[in-house]
């Protein structure tokens, strides 16, 4: 976990601060879907968790959304809202709950740099336990079918891949520009793994060939797609008002289309 998490810290220091997301707040405020904050117990900890429900009559499958290295930002919450708009219960835990100043969560940090440093210090076992607690919670909701996928971005992409080695009942794992777990853990994976990568992101892109070979040797499904010209973080960058790379918006739109199509096959 720390191998890719800390590398992500160094890489993302050059990006625009993720906390400045008024545009994302406006999207959330305009949403007509039911959004709520809930408390989920994870051992002796209590997580702050954001949930969005689709406006459907029948029960819905769920997607566990794992945030970037910046923590649970407003942009991540817009991802959950868009998933709900497409018929899924979206649940996004703040894995920095309790790690912020005075025991706060992501919202308690003064800067993205502070949040990133805290993310780098999260114990791997704690992350797994928290994700399992949230997965158990959402699967038991009266509105849920019990079917569950996981998706994550950057640091969260790495964690979504790793979670697939720890959770046997996942229907799919969606890895957005995150690194793989240890090769020896590939045999533990039951769910198909779908990768989404930026063409300019050599640091993560260089892991794809070995991951492809390792997953094939383990008899596991791994389907990576690389979007030409797109940067690391294109799912968020493609939405930001100050994005200067047109390839990021293209990759973001194509990534969403692919993601939603794959979710329908679960």
C-alpha cells in the first residue's frame, strides 16, 4: 500500500489543490437525489460516510467509492451522485475519519498537503477493516440488492485493487490510475478487475504489462484501457474549470461511458 500511496503523494503535489472545489459543491447542491451522511462502525472506530440513493422503485446494486489521496472531497461526492443518477447506491467512506486535527476527518485538514501526509500514514489493516465495515453496511441496506462493486481513484484506485484481494464477494473492481497489489496476492482475487489509465501517466502505466502477465498467470480477469494524452487524475481533471488538457475531458467522458457499461454487466 505505501509503495504506491507515497509515490502518489509526490506526483500529486504539482496538481491544483483539490480542496478548492466550488464547482463540485454546485453540482451537489443542484442534485435532486437523496444524499445523506451516516455513521458506520468499524471496530472501535466510527466512520463518516456519504451515501447517495438512486430514484428507483426496485432495489439497486451498490458501488463502494474510494477517494483520492486528498481524502473525501466534494468531487468524490459528485462521483457518488452521478452513480446514483445511473441507478446505483453509491457509498463513499471518509477513510481519514479520526486522522484529522482534533480527531476530525478530511474537512478538518487545512490543506491538501496535510491530508496527503495523513493518508500516507494509514495502516493497511485499518483501511481493509474500514472498507469491509462499509461494504457490510451497504449490502444490508433495505434498498440494496446485495450486489457490490468497488471503485477508486489514484490512491483509492490502488486500494480498490487491493480490496479485491481481501473481499471475495465483490462483483467487480474498477481501478482508476492506481497501482496493483503484490503479485502473490493475485490468486486471492475473485472479481474481474477493470483498469482506467492516463496515457501520460508513465509511473502507473509502467505497471500494466507486469500486472497483465501476473493476472493472466493467476487465471484472473484484468482488462486495462489507457486513454491517449490523458493525465493521472483525468476523471477529476476532466471536470475542473481550469483544465487545459482536452484529452482529460475526453478520457473522463469515455471513462464514464465504459464504467457504466461494465456496471450493467455485473
